[in-house]
C-alpha cells in the first residue's frame, strides 16, 4: 500500500474559491504556488470529526492511494495539522454528475453510454482489487470538463471496503435512492450492490429521474417492492432503445442472484448501439 507524504499545512497552495461544503468539510479550488497547477482540496476540520468520520477519511485515503486510473479521481497529497486533514485531489472542472443531470434534465443516449463505459472501467478496477464502493450516486461522480471529450471519474470512497470473493458485507450504508434492495432489507450483500447503483444512475441519465422514490430507506424499499417490474416514463418509453431498457432491467433486478454480473455488463449490446 502506497503511503502519501504529509506536510504540515496548505502553505504550498493558493486557495482560489470554495467549490463545495458540508457539515464536516469544505472543498476548495486551489493552485500550486510553484507551477500554477489546479487541484481540488478537500479539507476536513478535526474538531468536527468523530471516530467514525475519521475512519471514513482514512478509508478514502487508503483506497485512493492504491490507484492511478483515468476513471478514478486521483489523490496527489495528504496534508495534516492540528486543525484539519486535507486531501489534495485531481481538479474536475465539469463538476459532479448530479449537477449535470439537473441542468440537462435528460442526456442523449450516446452521452449516457460514454458515462457508463467510464463508470464501468473505474468500477472494474475497484472490483478487481476486491473493493466495493457502496455509495455510487451522481453526486459522487465527477466530470473532468464539460467538453466533448469529458471523462467521468469515481470519487468519495469513505464507505468503500474490501470484500474477498465469496464474502459478504452486512453494514447498511449509502444513499437510499441508489441502494440495492438487499442492502435496504438489512441482508448480506456483495459487489452486485454496486451494479444496482449503476443501473439506477443509467436510468436517471436517460429518463431524467431515479427509478424508485422515497424520503427514507423504508419508502424506497416499498417503492421497489411495489414495482418489481421496472417502470419507464410513459411519455418516452416508446422512443427508448430496447438495449437500454434491457440493460436497466437486468441491472435493477430485485434478486441479486439473477442480477447482471460485471462481465455481462461490459459486454452488453447497449454499448454496441449506434
């Protein structure tokens, strides 16, 4: 496992602007003073961190330190002093996929295909290292730019964990709208839970909405149980590519044993569509 050198502070960087914030962290756009290179600096304030949050930060550092992959956001440095822990990350000028979908409403099928190929490539790298993400959602997928050659990158690995083949996880975590039913039902699960999340993201890209709705875990699960046969918006269903419909149905399969496996995802006819 690669260990990142830690410096005392952000003194080598110049803060440009705040690009995101939450209860425990702020994300800054910053430039390196020596060469002007752009970075995103994710700053966690230590006085706001409980032991669980500290574990999540160190999980993210651990996971990101293992990979240099075009579809996984890159970690360049970790800075720590008595006031904060800062992750110096690859800057993605296109923002997150959630904002992109909100602006576009729906995206062209060709764009959805491109994004899912990128997501699949990044996830394949994680799964090959026996890691599951457990919180795939548009907010955690970053876009390198808004240009035609945009690259999608997976980020936010605080809930990731190692899972050897044949083993299962049991902790309920993630975002309900993108969580697999086995997770919502407090059942054991494996990396197929990530594939359900991919299906929910694909559905949202092409239709402009999540496949199931609810304000909490229970409501989302009830929605999934009510509509186990995936429902597509009536206003657009006749114009949908049958390959897209089939891929969504096979990813958003209630029974994980019958859900599409990763090899069949990457070889699905949807990716051959014109």
